[in-house]
């Protein structure tokens, strides 16, 4: 039984709502709400090793007076201390009592973020420690969580500690021989240690265990899906139709060799005795969409319905209008295209449901609305999912079962090295479009420091004056305790101040209501906005050929593959496009990594390089997967663990295909529960 977080001391109705905004409702949710990063207490350092805006600690004696300047209702307390041969100014706001607390001649450890003001250093709001007390904290890792306004990190820590005290440790579902073979920590200990590790070694062991479990359960689930697909009879046998050939011949461009090859694979699959279950993996702009449209036309001309499910309403409308435009250009008027989204009124939904159930609707395009309870398909022969890593396995399976095991075609612009793709897409055959259309202009890239911002703003202003549009990406929605980085809300205000008033700027982020997000994206698509300041929510968004500039702040906070996905929002029209990656700090290793994007627009090359460069040392930043909505795993950073989990899954299913042995009972229950709840928001 799931116990509510209201059982915890100090959590009333108001605080419960704040936790709910983070997706935390039960004690199990709370213990599975992993830290976003960690605050590591390091030895006090000399100033010549400091990096601006990072947490630093100094050991210093109070020799100068502590002054307080009052300007009601606020006050500023300051003093200066020496660190080696240099002086640093310490500043506190609203803490006038420190004038009597800090004693002259006494030694303290001051810890806080440092900034350089000309030739001097300042530390704002430093915490104050007795040197002996700080010694006890050395090398410990304090968890830092993703927060929402009104909820502090301390409140989350307190709640999680209570949750562990109230809940008995669960048994370990992995058999001992598997834990021993792959050197895995006990599950209960790993769950506790991921929140409160004693040191970095324990953190590494805990993280490996949780990542292993996450990958293992996912892989076991998709392998079982694969077995079902391979044995399912194709009840929707199709024949080639002349209409698809006519469309290909009449296109204003010629299909690339790669597109032609993949289309032949799809066409062959639809004629075979077993169901098609195929992934089209292709870089942004490689031409996956036209192949999906061709497959849908082939299904409709053979008397079956085809459904295309996408993650956003804006994208659904875009596909709907794109298919109508294609049919108009080709003179096709004997197929009805229907759009179904959450924005349809109840009356509209009833009418659309009736069209789908009667078979009047041939091609159905929509969002998650396609798998709502009221939808009944007449003869669903083909299911296509676009930007598929945004859908859970359960969601795709639900849509498939609505039509009684139809053919499945999955599209992804996510560049994943083939070795990993074969593991992650274990229930799908893989087709790769490894060629871009010849006329596509390559995006011009640059990697710059924060000092380049004024130049970037002037460049954006010039592009807008020429009628173009721009995106600016920030890693956070709002300022967050314990995390450095640009945030959407503050940045949008600053950008509006930096650019002329007539330039229309809007923030966009995932915490907005779906209707509000859709409205902003539609306004941008209609060119009623010039600049979107957004989080990665636009990674899967509307196609705006007029957008020519992508500026990514704190680019070091994202994985290379995700940065490449973001870059794919521009370069979709006839105009030259540009991508500006702004590096938030001077780290040379980060710069070297970002330079890969600077010199290549090939997503698969970038993904392979990302895999090489990211390793166990990349531990404490924001999780950078972007590929899969996993709680803790990262397919690049944890590629070795992914391979181990795949090997373990293969061994287990080889010995017991249905996991019926007593020692596998716990694993089977975990996999079934995860798929039943739709917990895997990854890959399929």
C-alpha cells in the first residue's frame, strides 16, 4: 500500500501541494526523488585556485571591523579577511547580528559563492563554521534537489530522512549471484546512499546499482514485447500501391538513397507474414516524415486505418496540415485525414470518435488523445509514433492494442550509437537514414564565453530586423537554491531590456499549463513572437522554418546529443541558420567537448563522441541524458552499465523466458508494475 507524504511530520496540505508539483505523492515517490546534484565540502582553498560563481571555502581570522549599513527595511553587513596575501570582502544581507557574533582575533571557515569585482573577490552570504565543525564535514556530500517555489532544499532533506525512518527496508529482488557477478550494492542500501552517501565511493556504488536496475527492468520489458511481436500474425497484409510511387515522383525533391532504402524496407515489412515493428532513426532534417506519410497512404489504400501519435498539440497540427497540403498538391481526395487532440471540445471529440469507429476516418493524427478510453478504431493497421522517445512503452503499446496488434513504425531524431540502439530498441528492427538532402544549408556554429553575449544580442537583433526569429535556451525555469545557471524567467526580462522594445519576447517552460505552452508555440510559429526564451521543452516542438538563431546558455549543462537536438530547431528553411553555444565557465575540458558541436552537424558522429568523452567523472552536474526520461540512468555516461544490464537480461531470459522461477519473482513483479503504470518514459 502506498503511504501518503501527509503522514510525515511537518507536511500539511500546503506543503503537500508543493511536493505534488514535483511529482511526489507517496513515501515511495519521495525516496525515489533522487538528488539533482551534490554539494561537496572540500578543503579550504587558496584564492589562486578559485573559479568564479563556484562554492569556495576559506579559513580566515577576523582582524577588520564588522560594519553594518542600514537602509530600512534592509541592512548590509560587511567585513574583509585575508586569504594568503590577498583580501576578500564578505557580505551578508539582513544579518546585522553578525557584528556581535563575529569576534575579532577568532578563526572561522567561511563558505559561499565567490564573484570577482575588478581585481578583488567578494563572497556573498557565506555560511560560517567553527574550524573544528567544518573539519567534520570535510569530503561529505550533501544532496541538492530540484525544487519548486516555496519549497526549500532543507525541507526535502528532512522529509526524505523521515520517509526512510518510517518505511521498513524492502527485500532485494535481484538474486545474489547477479549482484555478485556485477558487483552491485544491496538495493535498500543503494536507495539510502544515493540521498546521503558517506563519500564519493559509496555514491558511485549506489548509483551503479540504481542505474543497473533501471536499465534491467526496461530491457526485460522490451525483450518480452519483442517476443510477442515476432510471434504475432500479420492480420493487416498489404500490397504495394501505385499512389505511393506517384507521390514520390511528384515531390519537388528527389528522395535520397538512404530514404529510398528505408522506404523499401517499410514497404517489404507491410507485405510480410509477421507484423512490422520498425524504428526509423535519422538526424534532424533527414526526411523521416515523408516516409511515415507514404506508409500511412499505403495502409489507407489497402483498406486500413493509420494513426500518427506525436507528443505535442503543435506538432500534431503541423503534421495534420502537412498531410493535407501534400494531398492537395498531389490531387489526392479519397482519404479523410482527422485531427484529435486534448483541445477538441467534447462535442468535437464525440464526432471524431464516431468517424474513427465507423472507419470514415482513414488517417488519424493526434496526441495522447489517440489512446483515451473513448477511442475505438475500425481497422487500425498501422501505428506511427513521432519523436518517440517522448512516449512511454505502455503508451505505445496501448495505442497498438486499440487496433488489435497493428504494424508499428517509430521515428526518432535522437542520435544514438548503433551498439546502444540495438539494446534500447530491443523490440524493433532499426533503419537508419544516414544522409541529408543535398540542398540543406549546414548550420554555422560557434562556442563562446559569457563575454560574447552583447555581440550575440546584436546579431539576434540584426536577424530579427531581416524578418527572422530566434530561440534562447536556459537550463532552468527559475533561480534554484544550490545551482548555478541561467533561468528562463529572469533571462527573458534581461533580454527584453537588452533588445529594442519592439522585439517581441516570451518565456516558455515545462511548468506552464499545456494550453499556455501550446498557445505560445503557436504564436511563435505564426511569427507573432520574435524570440522564445525557453527550457529544453522546445526540443520537440513546432517546425518554424523562419527561425534562424539558436543560442544555448550554460551549454556545458547539457549532453552533446541533446545540444544537437536543440540545434535541430533551426536550419529548417531556406535561410542560413546559426547556433551559438555559450559556455558558462572557463573550463578547458568543457570547451574541448563543445568544440565537437562547433565542427560537426552529424548527429551520429556527435553521439559517438559524446559516448567517448563522458564517463564516471561526470557526476555532479545536471543530469544530461535528454534521450530518455530516466530517473537516474544516462545512456552515454552509463553505457557500460547498460551493456551489463543487457547481458544480465539475456542470461535470465535465456534460462527462464517468462521469469517464472522463484528467484525471479521480485524482478517479474517490478517489470510488470513499471509497464502497468507506464513508468518507463523512455525510448519507445
